[in-house]
């Protein structure tokens, strides 16, 4: 496993910007009653938002896979996982929560429930 997960926010920024440009185009077209341009703007908003969402989900999946791989060894604390993967402890805890909720986290490494 790499020492640190590589984050590439450039793609996310690009697709969010694309969605914002589409929104501005759709708004301007609606004000001028240019409905074909309005439809194109809405299509751009939807496409940009969808790809931005998929970019974020791909990052989350990489994080989850790195955490699962690290958990194959003796179960470390979230702070140690964060140091190993180069993530913030909050990101590790969120990943552990997602993995536990989806049933992908092996039961022997499930963190103890603080309520019990």
C-alpha cells in the first residue's frame, strides 16, 4: 500500500466549475427566453454534477480500500490508520463507519460500540 493516498482535487474543481458555468448559462438563457440554450445549460449542470459526484465517490472508494487493506494487519487505532494512509483522523473514522454500515468491514476488526 502506498504511504499516502494521492488526492487529485483538480478533477473535482473542473467538474464543479462546469456545473456552475452550466447554471449561469441556463439562468441567462431563461432570462432571454432562449430555450435551446437553457436546455443545454441544464444538461451541462446535470453532467457536471454527476461527474463531480462520481469523482468524490471514487476518492471515497480508494480511501475505503486503503483502510480495508491496512486492517488486514493487526487492528490499529484510527489515529494510526490516519498516519499510515496520510488521511485526517476524521476521514478514517468516516471510512470505518461507511465500511461497517455496508458490511464490508470484517467483524473481527469492527470498532467497539461506545454505547456498550
